[in-house]
């Protein structure tokens, strides 16, 4: 079958027009980007409570999405007794977080004000809690390794095997 040069050109122009129309239809149906909302989110102010082995502990006002290393620097740095190996300095901070920098001299880094730290405790320390056995302690450790440190005590309810009853029985014995 022979196609003339004019037919080829007409076919190419037709395809080009159809593709252009399709492009504009797809663009029109796409959700518009709200640059103002994105800018407002990045300018949002958050407050983080920094405690423990830090030169100037306290509540700090920061920009949204700041990282812990920036906050530590802003607070004057870690003390000589700080155990930086037990803290992920690269985490992104969120509003109302409490961060406790543990001490090197605390052999476990697990007790804070006579409460078991769900962010720093090892398997044995977690198992001292009422109703927490080997499997639940492992689940707590696995959760914080996969999701970062707990931000609120109630987040413990997201751990497999920890329900309302277990949480209520240990909430007075735990801290972040």
C-alpha cells in the first residue's frame, strides 16, 4: 500500500494535535499545587523540650522539620557525660516532642526519674514492667527501631501486643 507524502504529513500533524490535546486534558485534570500551603507548613513553628545531658536544657522554639543535631547545637551542645551513641541526632523534630539525652555513667540509660524509658531501655529493663514479657519487649524495641523514638507515651498503643489494659498498667512506670 502506497501512502503519499501529503498523507504522511497529514497523519503526523494529526497525531501531534491529538497528543497536544491529550496533554492539556491531563494537565487540566491534575490537582493544582498549593504553594502557599506548602510554604506555610515549612514556616510553621514547633516547640521541643530538650532534657538530660545537655548544656542548656529547656523548651526551644524551632522551625518545622528541624533536626535534632541543630537543636543540640542551639542548646549549647552535649555535656561531657552525654552518651551520644544512644541518641539519633539526625531525627526530624515534631511539635511537642520531648527529647532526653542519656548519661554515659548510667550503665543502661534506661531509668529516668525512677521510670523505665521506652526510648532507651534494653530488653531486660522493659521486661521489668508489669505485663511486659519477652515478646512485648522485643516488639517495643522493634517498633522504635523502625519508627524512631516514641514521641508520646500513648504511641506505645501502636506496638503489636500492647493494648489499653497493658498500657494503663504501666503508664505510671514509663517515660520517654
